[in-house]
């Protein structure tokens, strides 16, 4: 094979003899310095990962089909490793992958925990928020880096209400300095140790979070009456057609009830709840923790100015605009990603007219849904239906 991608066991002091012989036959050898040191006297070109980005190494290998290359990587190169980058650039028939025991396997073994039902995520060079979609699983394996350390992960978990996880931090696996520490999340807020570590998150029982759409209004922290009612919320979420991944803006979020339900339904979605009042932002933060939503970010400020630094949205829900509806719609529509949609809630007829007028000016065909709901009320031992205020939902785009 032209390209050999070989795994190195944690703490390895030498490569297996047959593998070392094959590596020495390459024209180019890439890997972390600690792995390159396992091939002393290599006669070809060395590319340490500390000096060359892995993606650049893969591109170089692809661009030189006449050269044989060997790449050394930790554990199993196909498990959140370099193999994926190589296979994107080099035909699969030219690549051989030789796996070794991974640090994740070894960490679960050291913790004496089975891992057949575990979920996995790599935070190596990736945002800490990538942890959000797997939270709630009984067992999670996390590949870390110097920035996304066990201490930072512990803080992230506590802030999002997941402090009932037990953490296992396995450092320097296979080395004389190996250390495995285990305990509650709070105990790792001030962690210090080796950057060569993996983290396990363990908990008992199923994911405790409820799932809507249309969770009871009383489940949310909110000011009396200032919440998108459950019936409207359920229809709005359906009209939004939330993608599995991407970005949602909830503008004029109030208590954040729409943002919360969106985050629960789509754990891989990044949700930004924009609210101008201090009371509302406080409710959003309380609901974020109560519903354990690591993928929900409260944004204190008034739209459209507060939208400026947010990532471009795939979906936008406008629950309130503070008198700046046209400006909010202009900002949202200008930055909406292809295939995206905006849903506006209108209680007043004047608001509905303003949305429809804006849509006509953009040459858009709006979809209008009126939500009328009634709830039962006890009356002298019996029940009657009491109507809620009607709400118009206007969908644009998509």
C-alpha cells in the first residue's frame, strides 16, 4: 500500500517489529514527536504534527502519489483520528489502516466500566459545545485537548445542570506517570494534570429531560402571562421544521420557552435566545439549567443589534421585537442560510399586517396559521372550555 496509517498503543515504548520494518520502508513519516521517536534513524523525511497540521500532511501525501507515506497516530486512527482526513484525499484502495488499542478503550478498562452502550465525542480542536448532543447518555467518552480540559468540561457540565454525572479522568495512560481519578463533577472544576488525558462521564438512569412539543406552561420559569402558550409553541415548532444541526435564533425570547423546547427536540442544534429584559434573561438562564440545555445560549440585548455577533441562522423565531419588527426581519432575512425559514408570532392585527406588508415588499409568499385554543376550567363541579387569545403564526421561506 502507498499510504500506511498505523495506530500506536498508549505508552508504547516500541513498535511491533513487523510494523516498524514497514514504516522504515516509507519515503515520508508523519506523527507526533513521541511517536516518531519510536522509529529511530528513519532515513526519509519526518513531518512532526507539532510543526505541520494534520490536514496539511494529508494534503501533502495526496499530492505526491509517487511517494510512500507512513503516518503514526494514537490508538485506532479510524476512531476520531487521522484516518478520516487521509481517506478524504487519498483513494481508499491506496490506504492501509492498522489499528491499535485506543486510549478510550484503555480508559474504560481502567475504570472497570463496560462501553458497548457508550456515546463518544471528540473535543480535540473542536468547540466545547460539541458535547451537548450526547449529554443524557449513561456513558460518554470524551477526547480532550489542552483547551478543552477536564476542568473546563466540569464547568460546562455544572453550568448546564449536568452536575449529577460522575467524571473519570485518565491521564498518561500506559506511561509510568499514569493516573486515573474519579469523582463528582464539582471535584474537577479546579483540575490540573497532564494534557494527555481522556474523560469519561457516567450516570445512572435514563435522560431525565421531558420532551415536547407543547410542554406545560408551568414547567417554565416565567413572569405571569409572559410566555408563548403551549399550543402556540407546539405549532410554531412544527412550522419551523427544525434541522438536526445548525443554528436557531429565538428573538424576543421572553422566558425562552420556544428556545428550550427547540433545544430539547434537537440536541445538535445551537439555540440562541435573545431577550432585552433582565428578568427575561434570568428566566432563560434558570430554564436552561432546569432543562439541562447545554446547546442553549442566552443573549442579553435588544434586536436587531444583539443579533450582530451571532452565527448565521438556519431558523428564526420572532416572538417579540420591541417595536423594531421590520429591522429584525431585515437582519434575519439577510443572514438566513439557504433553505432556512422565519416564523413570526403575532398577537395584534397590526403586527400581522406589518409582517404581511414586509413579506410583500420582499416578494415572498407567507404562510399564515391562526392558532385558537381553549382549555377546560372547573365550574361548580363541572367543566367548561375557556378560550385563549388567538395567535397568528407567519412562516416565511423554507
